[in-house]
C-alpha cells in the first residue's frame, strides 16, 4: 500500500481510488484451488519448506486426480493419463470397478499416520467383507 501511495505522490496514504486499484491488482493475482485434502497437504508441505527457508517459489498445485468410494464394493478414479494421440499430452480418464476399489484402499491405507489406525481400518474392512455392513442403526 505504501508503494502505491508513494507512486501517486501522496504522503497521507491511499485515496479511495488508489485503494480500489490496489485491491483489484491483488485480486487479479489470487488463485483459487479446490477445497480438498490434496490441496491442503501440498500447501502444508510447501509452507513447511517456506518456514525453514528452503523454498522461495510461489505455491503451485499439482492435480493428482480424484478418488471416491461409491459403495457396493466399487470406487471411482478421475485422473490425468497420457494420451494415445500424438501432441495431445494428457487427457482426463474415469475408471471404476473392483480393481479401482483396491487401489483406492491401498492409497487410503498408505495415507494413514498411525499403526493403530491402519490396524483398526484393516480389520474393519475384513469384518465388513465377512459379515457385511451393520445397517441396523441407520
């Protein structure tokens, strides 16, 4: 704000027009990311490096795709995959089914921090497979 006021020759601060111009400039530089754990995780890693002084580059989000459990022993993945058409680059693909469910579970399992959570989740999955879901309390 001080830089804008000095450029305009004002020593008292910003005029309303200067403030509006400054806020428009800031708003033009803001980037909006999806409100997901993937973004939060990447921002957290970037911020930790920034606090340690190892990274001075601006944050850049790398979209790794979306995974979701959809019930009935199925999951869905939407992700970038290399295109078979030359010069196209990457395309968006949607995969689903039982194989994707096990891929989803593997990635979900690998993101858990504590051994206790991994143990409880694994046995919950085994119990649900053997006995089915308990829906009596729904």
